[in-house]
């Protein structure tokens, strides 16, 4: 059936577009049929292809919509029919897209909706192989449209002419695989115009030219074409037996070489399926093909769930340092920003963190650059002179590049300098965000003066500071808890459990549907690993802040708790879900529970209601059993203006803070990050905890909304350029 649009573009006064049928050509011997396993050797000459192209309002299948569909049905080099229609996207077409496609909002105003068009397209393409140039883009929009219309998406074979062109044509012959470039190179009769039907016709010519080239290499059937695309060697396929005995369970797999050495370590939700993919066309990485060629066997470790698999993978990477795991080459490569231990502290970038540490960073240069930014806005000195306790800091002020601690005309001694490192410690610990506000004030100053490039550079640096602070504070929030037991639904009516001690996974297990969960929890706890944090059990939480300036907090010497100060009210939304002031932030009180947001930990099964047949056996999410609130959920606007630098911090009477203990208490940053991400998943419940799980109230989590907006602005690409790139 041939369906086409009128030659003239519709206007607002035109009736909805109609699809005009034309007579079909003479029937061929082999009719188009739904592909099944019995038809896998269908010759390409008798394979029906439907080549489709879409125009859309953008590049996101979830946020954008289809504006035009064009499709051509071909078999044996003959066109069987065409399908073309504009589609009303239900929104205005952005100007950048109009510039690329020429499709305006007026043109699609009276067009049918995707709910009306999609059934006709699916009928037109029924039983055929779907072909598109950059098929992932087009198929993603079509699947999203089917899901929005509650329409089942057919299980059709999909062929991408971008991948086929890359497989058939060398880069010397085809430096670019854009549709326009291939159409010129291969002599297509139709040139693409960023209109759906024209582009689909051009893609048909490109497809036929590419198929003609692979015919000389023995590719004559659809099966052979699909197998030809991934470039899988016979030797690679021959090793599929290595995955034959693996279970269909989550876990860790280890490829071993001829000398029984570990070549590669990975994780999988389904071990058998994941390892089998290494011997098929799904694996396209050159290094992995080289590794598979060397492998002689595959070992595995079955795990309770994905978190345990991820943690075991990290530990095995450190133990074996396999050559084909990129991240295992330098397992201890992290860098930290720390304060030096001297009368006039300054920043130092080191491998081993101390109490006043920010990190980790993969690059020493990134850490050093961030240290300079923080020093500039906290007044920490950057000069290299080592000063004695009785000395003074006397660096002269400079217009550009001077020492941030320089004071015009007057040298400063240790007492006058002490509030500066204390402010840095408060920033790292989340007791004050005054330096962040100073950075934003400077951005505003640059913007008002129309120094936009300087404002953009500082904006990007502030984003890096916020993310680094939040990373440290989030991991420290997990690492300071002696024991936390969490549960996550397994999707089948049961529960996945994790016992976390000082940021490390100490035990893991599952309770299938119908099994009393608390019995399983107690068994996991009883057999969990004993974790002794750096500094020992309970060490490092028995001293108080003694060097915070008055505007951040104070604690007289001699072991007297910090005086009570009134704290500002929390924000009305977003991070306000964190505990109120007085409960502390990454601190412990000497004689009361660490967090008012959680009830006192129960001694055993009484912490949960009686076990039931499924997830209902665990309490619903609520004030007593929620995971750490996500700061990202807050508004993108700036946090409330309190506390200013001269306002009171969230430090209440009796608060104690860690002293001389690294933020992660010796836990691996990668493992602590895995745990934190697992706890942040939807549906996680805290079964029991020795202390409250929370980030500092005035930490960087308050600023993530601003950072996301700023980061998006920095990454922004002209819309029309991104659209053309995604279309190929």
C-alpha cells in the first residue's frame, strides 16, 4: 500500500492529512511473514524491510515527541509501499528544530496525534525487518510512543545502517557515516533533507548499496547479515562453552588465563547470560576480544544481590589487579585535600586522608585546583613558607595571585589566623556554607559588571567544589555508623538485606517471599564480618571542637560541651527533610540517640512487625525507617540565606565531633560509594541502626539543585547541533 502526503504543506485552515492508497505491485512468490526461528535463513532477496525515519521536537524520547513519520517498504530491491504523515506532538516545535527540519508548529497543528498514527504504522511494518539510520534514536521514540499509547511494541528485528556502514566501509573511504555523507558516497537517488520520507528513501538506497557490498563476502541471508554486523571471530564463538555451567544468579565472574592468572573481573545480575555475551556480537570492545582469546576458564562467586556483587568485585580487583580491568591498574590512586599539621595550616594534596580531608579525587591536578579555589574564599594561606608557632604571617597583598591570607599592613599571629582553618574544617564537615555563599556573591558581582566569561569560569569551579564537598559528606555519613541494617524489595515479594558497618558491607542475604524476614536478618547479623574502623572502635568521638570561630561555633577547652546556640529554621522544602538543628550533623551526643529522625534501635525482631508473606512484613517508609533523604530532590534555587557567616551553626549542647579520624574511617571510597548509592535507591528501608543516617544540615547537599542547573548550563550545546548529531 502506498500512502503519501500532499505536495503542499498543510496550513491551519487545511483539513487533517489523509493517506492515499495506491495499488500494490504484482505479488512475489514469497509473501512477507513474521520472522520466526524456522525462517532464520530467509534470503536477503526475499526479506521485507521497512525503512523508517522520524522527525521530532528534540533528542529525548521521554521529554520530546514525534512530528513526522516516513517509511518505505521494500523487498528484493522493489518498493512495495510508502507511509508518510505529519504528527501533532501536542506542543510547540522549538525554533532550533524548525531551522533544521522546516517543520513548524502551524504545519503540525491539524495533523493527527501519535495515538491515531501509530496503529497504522505498526500495521504497515508488520512482519518486516525495521531499518533506520541510527536506529537507536528512532526505535527509542517509537517505543516511547507505544508505551504512552498503551500499545504493545512488536518483537521485530532491527537493523541500523550506521552500524552496517561502519562495518562495511573503512574510515578512509567513509570518514563520516552521516546519512547525507553516505548518500553522496554511495550514489543515492534521493538526497536527505531532514524530512522523514525523503530521509527514508535515501536510507533505502544506502541499505541496498551496503547489502550489495557484503554479498561478495558470502552474506546472502538475514541471519548471515545479523551475524556479520558484530564482527565475531570463529575462535570467539568457539569459547561459548565456558559459560555453560554458570548459574543464572547475580554474582562476580573471573576470566582466567593460561597460567591460571586472573585476566578480568566483572559483575552480573545473571552470570550465565552476561558471560555468554562475551562470545557473541554483543561484545564490541577490542580489549575484551583480546581477553576472551586468552581465557581458558571462567570462575564465579554467587552473591545475594547486586550490592554484594559490586563490593566483592571491588575487593577482588584490589587483590588480583587483573590487566584487562582499567580501574584496577591503580587501585590506590585517590588523592585527598588535607590541612597540614602546623601552627599556620595550609592545604596539602596527599594519598592518605586525615580528619580534615576532602576527596577522593582521581587526579592530583583536580585536587590542587579545588584547593586553590577553597583557599581563596576562606582566606587560607597558599604561601610555601613554613612558619613556627611564635612566627607571624606577613605576605604582602597582591592584586592577582597573592596569598589569600595576606592582610594589608599588619602581620597576623597564630591566634588571629586560627579562625581561617577552623572555617575550612566547618566547610568540610558541613557546619557552615559561608564560603559557598561568598563564591556565589562573586559570580553575581562578575555578572553585574558583565564579566560573563569570568562568571562562567567561577560557576564551573563552584560546581566542582559543591560536588566534592557533597561526595565527602555523603560517604562520611555512611562511614561513621557502627552498624546499619537495610532492606530493599527484590521485586518478587521478598527482601534483600545488607549489614553495613563503618561504610563497609559486612553481611548480605535475602528473604524470599513467605520467609520471616527478621529471622534472616538475625542470621546475617550473627555471621557478618567484624569491622574495626581506622582508629579503633569508638576512638575519635570523645573530643570536641576547640578551634571553631565564634561565628561557626565554639567549645571551651577542658572537656566542657559546646554552649547552646539558637539555630535558624530549616528550609521549607528539599533538604528540610534532614534532622532539625540540635540533632547534630555527623556528630554523636554523649548520652542520647544520635538522631531524632529514627527511633531507638530495637534489640532484635521487635524492631519490625510480625513477619508476613511479603514485603508488608517490613514497615512502610516513614519518619522512623526512611533512608537518607535525597538532597537532589530540593529546588534548584539557592538555599535560604541563613546561616550567614555570623549566624549560629547547628551545634547543640553536648555535641561531640570526630577528632583525628579520617572521614571514611578507613573504608574504601569506592565501597562506601556503592553502599551510599544502594541506600539511596527507591524502596530501601532501614531495619535497624546504631545511629541516625544523615548528612550535615548545612552541608553541600543543600546546594545540589543549584549545581545541577549550573552544570547543565555549562554542558549546554546548541539545540540544533545536538539534534543533527543524534539523527546522524
